[in-house]
């Protein structure tokens, strides 16, 4: 934020002086569309998703149309990175797998690919950083990053980039590392971080009450598209992440004004392990009391068997509202 | 190649193969300068002829693991006609399932441990991924004990070339020739540390196999 502080007058609002609420109106999305009301379907339509990974195979039947393919190239002499359009596909299969999971979760989204692996061995995080920065600068709605770097020296730049993306409404959905090591950017609060659960339900996501990783999604034995038009099964946090990216794409297609924090809230409210306490039943005429006994632990009311989130303003579409 | 190094790496792949009931297991070391992964030890299929083979480190599943530093399990690979054709041709063996984990030292990737065709009960679960990653971590620790960070290159297979020192921050390509490599590694290798490393692996094998 240093750069922003040094350039006042660009519309930054450090405090609201001389203006009132009427001067800063926000038109939010409406609540959930009632069934059969003709509202937008939560299919991902109109949502631009970028997969930053090993590339995406072209013409894979389980991926479908790829709207744009780029590659980060690093000059071996100067070390400078640049992003170019590419006709090459996937160097490994990993990016194709991620794209396929996004596609089947949000069938009508736009899919783009930035390849940050496979040009040659590039164990440093600068290629990853360059690809992610480019994706944020392009203003994609969602960036799927099933990768991280363990290199500390990239942590600060990644952190600043993640914050920049958060406020610019480019939501970075990032995989937690599969082993208990420090890596980035999934550790940052400004991204949506994802790990695997071990359940067989391909439509189940969970909220983690003990972050940093915030959500768990299917990541075990997941069927995915692979090189050569094939489908294989694979395991890892990498494959849980694009499922959450796909859910976010569905949410955004029905509610395009949602911010990153609203998306997180919708994922939280629709998570299968988030239960809601029942309202205290009060005698008529009595005011509600926060300390009423129904708030005690153990009073969790399992009233929500349906995955439909009960907070309609935010959660519509997280589980297929609009279908 | 120094006998102790060879023994250590062979122990790693033999144990990995045993733990997962696999058809084969390999250790690749990363030649960062050349951008290649080098078969350094093989147990099972290909054991006789694969050591020393190289392939680009940016490609394939082992390449992804090396670059990302993440473990990975894939299954049903034989349905993929394009699966690692070049590698499959060179190894004359196409697995149906493959597990791969990075050998990490201080955040740096030394190489990749790969397990081909693990037994069906050892496939495609988060638990197996964890187990593989844990074993790879132990193997990397054993390598670190056995080969001190002296800047010496890894000796090449059969003394015919080399892989830059994976434990060195100043790897400069395959410079550890037939003379320098083994000599440097051998002189730096203390027999007690070698024994420690091998004991570490033996203990690990016992624990993991429940013996």
C-alpha cells in the first residue's frame, strides 16, 4: 500500500469528509431469484476464469473451449519475464485437469490459461509471480492457482498482489500446499484458500474453522481430463481448488456484483459443516436477549439438511441455485 | 559413483517400492543448469538400463512435481494415449498409476521420488499422498545427512558425467566429472553419517511396514 499512499488524489478515500452516505451509493445484487422466475442461471456464464498452471490442452472434450492461452517466458540472459500468446497446450496435464474441473462445475464460464510451468525448468517463483500478476492486471473475475511457492523472497510481492486483486475484484482461489510446509500465496487472507477433504461426495465443500486454509473440497481420486484427450483420476489439493473456483464462477454468474468477501461468505454459508443456531422462542412481546440460554454451546440446531444456504442474499447459486 | 551414495539412493527406491507394493520406484535428481531430471536409482522395472537417462525437467508428472515442489498421485494413466510417450519409449514401461513426490531440502528441490504402479490399495487417496510425501521427506533428510553441503557435484552414474550438487546453492551444471565427483563425495562422506542415513531409512521401513 506504500505506492497508493504516495499518490493521493486518485480517488482514494481515506475518510469520508464533506460527503454523506448518499454520495457513495452502492447498488448490490438482488437476493436469490425465486425458482422459475427467469433469473440468470448460475452456470458461470459471463464469468472470466484464468487458470495459472501448466497450460491447458486444446480441444479436450472435457475442457471445451479455451478462450485464451498465454505463456510466461523468461529471458535466460536478463531474467526478465514476459507474457505472450501461445499455441502450445499443456506440458504436464495438471493445468488441463484444473481447467476441466472448473468447466464441469461452471459449464458456461470463459476459460483462459496462463502457462507458468514447462517452458524449461524454472524452480524460482518469479515466473509464477509474473503469470499471476498478468492475470490480475487483465481483470479476470477468478484466477485458479493450484500452485504455490516456498520461496520466502516472493512472499511480500505475492501478498501485495493478492491484496491488489482482492480490491480489484479479481478473486484468487489458491491451493494449500499438500505437505505441511510454508508456501504462498494460499496463506494470505485476501485469497480463497483450498485443501482436500477425504469424502467421496463430489459436491461437498466444507469451511475450516481453523484457518489459514479456509475451505475443503473434493481432492481425492478425482476424475479429471488429462493429456491426449484422456481422463484419469488424481489426488491432491490442486484438484480441490478448481471446484471452489467453479462454485465462485456460478455465484458470480447469478450475482455479478459480488465482492471477494461476499463470495467467501456465500461459500461459508453453503458449507456442509456450517450449522445454524435456532432463534430463541420468546414469549410474545419480549425482546430478544443475546444471553438467552439458546445461545449456549450444544444448542446448535441442525435445521438445514438441504444444502440451500439460509442466507439468501449472499448464497444463491453456491449450490446450484438457478437450476 | 560413490558406493555409499549409490547404496543410499538404492535403499530409498527399494524401500519406496516395498512400502507401496509397487512395480518400480525411481529417484531422479535435478540438474537445474541443464533443466533435466536424471534417473539416479531405480528399483524394479528398468533397473538394469535406466540409471543415467535424462529427460526435460519441465515436462511430465515428475517435471511438474520438481517444478511445483508438490507431491502428486495419478491413476488410470493407460487410458491416456499421449502419456509421456517419449519417456515411455525410453523406459519400455508405461505405468497405469504413478505417485511422485519432491525431495526437498530447505525449500529447494533436489529431485523427485517416483513410485510406479503401487498396489491397488495404495492408490489415489489423500492418506497415500501424505505417506509418500513423508517418505520423500525422510529420504531427502537421509540424502542431506549422507552428502554434506560441500558444493561438490553429485557423481554421475558409472562415473561418466555428473549432476550438479543438489545440496549446493551454487550448482554449475554437470561439472562433477569422473574424477572430481566421486573423489569429492567420498572425501566428504563420513562413514558414521552414511551409517546414520541408512539406519534412518531402515527404521522408517520398519515403521511404515508395521514390522
